C-alpha cells in the first residue's frame, strides 16, 4: 500500500532482460541500505519487489511480462527519471490517497501549459480507466497522488502545484509521453456493490430503505 506521495526521483541505471521480463537497476537518494529484500517499492506507481541492493544508493527490482504490458516500465531507457515511494507503514501520515501500485491502464499526456508557477496537465485514457475518474476525485499518475480538476470525453486534467513539480518526474514528461494510471480503488468497490449478483440482487434504493438507511 502506498500514498502517492513521491519520496525521491530516481534514475534508471540499467535494464537487463530476464526472459520476457526485465530487471531494473535504479539509483536513488533514499538510503537503499535500509531496504529489505522482498519489500515493496513503487516505481512510477508500479508496485515492484526489491530483488537486490547493490549499494546504499541503488537497488534492483524485477518487472514481469504482465507488468511490462500494463505499464510504461517497458518503455524506460537508461537515464530516465522515475518516481519512487516506499510502502506505507501503519504509523505514517496518509498525505495522499490509498494507492495499491496496481496500474489500471496507460494514458498519454495530451496537453501541458503553465499558469504562473502552476501547470495544468491533460491526459488521455482508455474508457475502462475513464469510467472511474470524477472531478475533484483522486488519481495516481506515474505514482503521484493528484486531484482531478476536470474530466472530458476520453481525457482528464490536473492542476499541479510547484511543490509537486519540484519533487516528481512530471516536469520531464512531454506531450505524447506514456504514463501509468491507477484509479481510486473506492470507485471499483462501489461499482461492484451496486452491480446485481447472480440472483439479480444489488444495492437499490428499496434495499437501503428496507434496511433502515433511508427514511
């Protein structure tokens, strides 16, 4: 579990083929000597497992073929910047929103414009992703917890504050670049609860009234 609050912008040092998968070596300003083998770390919003710690300033993680298909990790090249976040601890402050590190789909940056010190970024996304996006809702883009400022037909926009621009790889993104998108998990659960089951039962206004939730 993550929060979408990026802790470091790392740099890809090496990409090694592992059959149909890839092993990524990443340089970081985080203290990698504190990493435990097998712990989870979000790389551009993708939950990966620390497979090796090469030094106090770098680590390695494997990306499976499924991960490469679902995310932009397969597009990364040596020298690319990546957003990094270690897994949430129960005692941490939840500064963003609940992010699982399970990418729902890939989008593309379609617009980028400055408004003073702020930036408005627009992304296109496929319908299975767009259905869960709502104005003022939360979304993770390359692992960054962001608030949606507007939703259009097949696209959404976010207003990015200077602090976020200075601590993530978003400034390095350009129009046409692929990004990882994870929607708010709450929308998925609500949708499933409202969907009728095999017996044709679902959450309806009548059911809520009979259960005492509506008067």
